[in-house]
């Protein structure tokens, strides 16, 4: 399936009911595809995004995160995130952007350190009652691969990455390096 080179205008609805325009006429969109609600590895990555959210926003980038879980399930885990979280339980956006599932998501040894860190962190946070426990049987399964897209205000896809394993996505530094110089503050 060919990857999109441009994204048609659309209005997505976040799990909190807000509307997000993609593309955004004023900012770049970092469209992230994650796995399932409560995914420890996704939570690990999103903590890195939240920690530098002000820096990302200052670079003119809006974070939009898509999960293949229902909005009700996502609300259990994302209420504190200052990010736009989108539920796509039918995987319509995943198909459109060529985001896949594969056993290599979990079987690739390059992802194992992140799996261990994410599970350890989430287990500790759950025991301390700071968050809900990750689901035992996640909606949509656990074999999703991550993907990242940087979308310009005119809809052009400036950069894209389809992950080869569970923790193969852009870091904040990689994302910021992709922002065109003329868009940086």
C-alpha cells in the first residue's frame, strides 16, 4: 500500500470530545500511531513527549496521538495527558496510513528493554494507585507497530516513520530535527 504524500482535510474527535483539524492550518501535526490503551511501552514514550511538550509546541508542532482502542477505554489512561488523543478502534486511520500489526512488534529484541522499563514503571505506578493497571487482554490486540507522521499545514507529509518493533518511533530530538527551519521559533 503506498504511503500518503498528502493528507486530506479532516476533523478528528479526541477522547475528551474536542475537535482537531488535520492538517492544522497554523501548525505542523505530529500524528503518532500507538498501540492500545494502557500500553506500558506507549506510556513510556508518551512520558518523554509530555516532559518536553512545551518545547515541541514552541517549535510549532501539535501532538495528535491515535490508539486502536475505544474512547471509553482510553479515558481510563489518558485523562492527565496534555495531548490530543484519538480513538480508532476500527483502525480506519491505521489502514489509511499503512500502520501494521506484526508479531515482530514484541519479538524483536531491540524493543525488549523498553518493554521491561514500561512494564516495571506501570507496575510500580499501579501498585501506588497512581494509574489503572494495563489491560490483560487489550482491545485490538498487542501486536501493533508504532508510526509517526509530520504533516504540514497544507497537508503535505514532510516525514514519516513506520516502526519495525514496539519501541521504534521518533524521539523528541528526532522530531524537532525534522521541523523545517522557517517554522522554528
